[in-house]
C-alpha cells in the first residue's frame, strides 16, 4: 500500500537528507559520500563521528617514543612523565585506516597471511567493487557474502574459514 502524499516516482526529502554539490543527487542523511558520484558530504570532516583520530606510529616515530620514554631517571622532573606526548605524531582519520585494510584469510578466528593464495581466490570471485568492510568470501563455493551473514547464502557453510574483505 502506498502513501497518497508521496507518489511512487517522488523522492521523499527527510530532515538531514542532503543534495550532492557535484551531481545534485539526493542522498539519505546517514550517507557520508554520494551514492551516485562518491563525492564527500559537505561539512563531513567537522562531525565528531568522522573526526575520530587514531595515532599511527611508523618505525621512526616509534624510535622517538622509545628514546623519550627510556631516558634515565637522573634529574627527572616529575611533571615530565608524559614528555613523549609533546613529540609530533602522524594522525590519520579512522575512515582512512579502514580503507587501507587488505583482504585476508581467516581460519577459526586466526588470520592466515598468504597474499598469493588470497589473490588467486579473489580473481575467481565475481564481486562488485563496493568497498564495504566486513564482507566475506566463502572458500568452499567462492561466493561473496554480506558482513552480517554467519552462513554462506549459496552453500550454507558456516563462516569458519573465509576471506574477509
């Protein structure tokens, strides 16, 4: 049964929905990128959710951390216990970290790092380039499954050995 106030062809604009500045597509409020052209939602960097920052230290920065935290106790100022925090560190937004994750094989909740095997299996899988994290490939039938599934929707094998995307 349809709502007479909103004909089938008319998109309902709800508070929080937004129009893409690049292609004028109407997007739902929960989206952070346009579902047509993938342009970012205006002002999305200012929101608390997307500005969650994680510290990622590379080898050089880790060495700086060790040097500052391992200093001897001679002439130690009690207020300098956290002096290493004054050192500059590389900060990346959470969304960038998520997109850097590579597919990997999971066997009984343990990660198996065999990049060549993963690439061979993924080359056989018909999959759209959705970029959704958590989706997984069943190793028995090579079917792509959504992240919420605990059982393959093609062969019914439980999610015990799989490739996580």
